[in-house]
């Protein structure tokens, strides 16, 4: 969408022509692959003292190479741009790091930035927790479409997010939405927002789509960092009581997860291009059940 914005500024007229032709009504690829165009998130330190700090190395915008040796000659593997890796040591022009995939190796100092974070203690009750909800898509970025192209993903994610916010607030949680109106927010800004609010849990909400209509059904819960797997599992377990089938949890290389310093998951709430999924997704009843499920799961998660 950043490219689209640039296009808008430079060639406004063409934008409207293109829009009229429906060129931009495709699901953004940034969501699928994780755009590496957005701005760096910056390290923040929360206010209170007496907390331990830990260092991470944030990989720059581009994918980069992990080496076996500190002279950076023997290639080991590729690390995703924007990934937060564990800092181990540094010498000369290289950092020794451990990647999210679990590999220890060396990285050129120019390929990453040191982030010093304070460890954030997890609340023991949802009522003490800060939850950031990210209604996927917005504005010109409509997300996926229903088979009849009448329903846009952004409408469902925003409407559901508001119901989740209300349900969580009723339990005393502090809740922020990355956007409360139909606006597009850059993926990098979403991560920064989550960090600024010191989210105890960040949840990005989406609805899926497949190449072929009515090919797939159900809810999928994604995590990027292994440390968020338990959170994802707790949330996914709760979905088993919903009318739509829970497809379980899986690793997902999404920018809003990869570049997020806070505990983060992404939920695809059902398939936009599955007629029976959509029939549920659009209803207040389903959205309220979804909000209730998420709330109960978060109560369990914080009480553990
Ligand atoms: Zn989406």
C-alpha cells in the first residue's frame, strides 16, 4: 500500500482510473509475505525501574545472511528482514546471534541494530492487562473479498475488533485498537503502536482467502516467535467452541508478528471466499461469540 500511496501522490489521476478499474481491490501481498518497506521500529524502555534488561538484534529491512564464522565468510542461512534475534556477543564487525529458527551464528553489524529492552512482567489477571487489537486492513486496503465481492475483509475485522474491545473492557482490561475508524495503518506503525502501549498481548485480526472459492474453512491462529506459541495455543483452544472449525496454530511469517516486540499473534477468523464461513463472519452473533471466546481464553492465559 505504500507504493500505492506514492502512486497517488505522483499520479493522482491514474490512481483514480486504476481504482475505477478495480486494480487495487486485491488482497495486499504485504500481509502474506511481510512487507519490508516500512520504517524501523525503535527500542523503547518502559518507565519503571528494577527490571532486568535484555539485548536483541533487530535485522534491517532486507533479508540478510547468517554466517558460521565471525569473519563472515561461511554462509549458514538467510534471516528474515525485521526479525528480532537474540544477542549473544560481538567482536570486530560482527554480532554473534541466535535466530528465531534456533541457529547460532554471526551477522555483519551493518545488517542489524541493537535493541535493549526491559523485561515486561506478565499481569496475573486480564483486568491488569493491556491488549492491543489490530483490525486488519482499512481505507483503500480493503483486504480479501467475499465470492460475490460485496463484503470486504476490513469491514469484518473492524466490526469484530470493536466487539472484542467491549468484551475485554467488561472484564477490566485496558484495550487499544490500532485504528477505530476505516483507516489504513502501515504495518511498521502497527508494531510501534503495540510497543508504545506496552501491550501484554497483541492480536491482529484478519479473514482468509484461498485461490479457489469454498476450498477451505475455519479459523487459523498464527505466531512467529516460539515464545508466543503458548499464547496462540490457548487462544486457538478456545475457538473449538465456535460454529467455525479451529484449524489450530501455525508459524506465520507476518510483519506485524515478526517486528513486534510484544507478545503477538494473528488470527484468520474464517475464509472470506467460503460462503458458509462468510455467512457466520458477517453476523453480530458470530462476532460476539468470537469476542467471548477470545476474552475467556485471555482470562485463562493470564491466570495461568
Ligand atoms: Zn487480511
